[in-house]
C-alpha cells in the first residue's frame, strides 16, 4: 500500500499549564507510527515523519489523519520540513534517500548520490533548497531547486544532526559529537560556535522570530542561544531537553521526557513554565497561530497546546 487514508477522533484532556487549566487536544495515530519530527502548515495542518511505519503523515485541522508511505521497504524517515511549493520533504535515515510528498499526495523518492551518510535532519530554505545532515559522513547536503546537490564537509567525527535555515538562506547545524553550533552559507562559508559545556551533545535547533538560534543540550540539561550579534549563552533547565520549538511570541518550548511535561522558557526572564503531559514528549513544532504540537509516548499520539492568551 503506497497511499492510505486513516481517520482518528480528537480527544480533549484537561491539563494544567502553570497556574491555568488549559485543554490539550490529543490525536491518536495508527499503532506503530513512531513520530520522529513535526512541522505545521499555515492552515494548521500538522505533518509528521513516521519512522516505524516508513511514511510521512499529516493531520488536518478537522483531525483527519493521512499516511503517505515510501514505495521502498526498510525506510526510516526522520527529519521533516515544509517546502514553499506546498510539498513536504523527509530524510530517510535507513534508505539513504529523501522523500517528497506532492500536493497530489504521492510520495516520490529522491536518491542521494553518495551512500553511507545516514540522512537525519532536514530543513528547507525560502528559495526551495532542501538541506539535510549526514552524520555518519560528517557532511551537510544542499539540494537546489534544479536538483543539483552540493555537500559541505565538517570535521571528522563531528556528527551533524539537527538543522534549521535562517531567513538569509544560511543553514544552522549542530554537531552532536563536535560540540559546536555551525552556520553554513550556500557558497560554503562557515562560522562555528564551540559550546562552553563539554560533551553537551547538542541535538535539536530552531530559529526564533528575531533571527536568533536556540539549541537543546540534553547531556547537560541546558539550552543554548546564539543572539543576532553572535553571542552564545547557555540557560540551565530542570530536565534533559528533548525536542525544541520557538513560538511566534518568542517563547522557547522543549520537552522533558523523564518528567512528562513541556517547558516554556521566557528568554526575557530566564524562567520556565511547565505543562503536564499524559506521556513523555518526543518531538515538537510550533504552529503559525502560536500553538505547539508535540508527539507523545511511542510517537503514536500527537498533542496540541493552544496558543497563550
């Protein structure tokens, strides 16, 4: 089955957010989905990569779930991003390829020329270029809108994973083993910020509305921030952060799996407010309305935290 539609019913669970009671909409996905990454369209449609079922899926604003399977078997889609042309792209870790879901719902596989990279993170620039990380090869790739691919070498053993694209088209990449935050220009220009905390194992990366960059440092229970002027600062948090999203109000959301809750760091105060969850969070994304989507448990449920009022 290459293309299937599945339906689910949205359930509402009353949870606490800080001192206020706030509802959390839960969408149940097919068993074995295994959400690895999320992205939200302007109309509120939430897209996700389904690493355990080898598919890319979406949840419409009405709660309808659609799955678009990779034609090949043995796939493991991880990184996911929305393209300006309305398509959705995913990085297939196991299959050494990219996947593209067009507006017609068909998933097309895009083979990579060099094997052994294990594509993991993926992001799309405003010009349509698709960037992806290749941690096993210590490289970052960029597929231009005309289909040509260029790869950028990073130090051996750096293991680039998370990636996000700035408004200027530059890629921001975290080196999990290199312990750096790296900015790569399309022409190959590179700048790097070593992370002060040793062996921080940076993971997720996200851009804020002001153009600054946030990164999770799960091995030291911190968040890192690179300001527009290039200053790097670390913020301690109570739990090891997993997943990252910056809402349109500038609030920095992150998951705390061991505590089963979401944290929201207010950069202006350095304080964190918490949202309790029914299961551990595994991936996050912010919506255009200020909401935050989160994958829960084994990745078979999605939760939506309403915008702050």
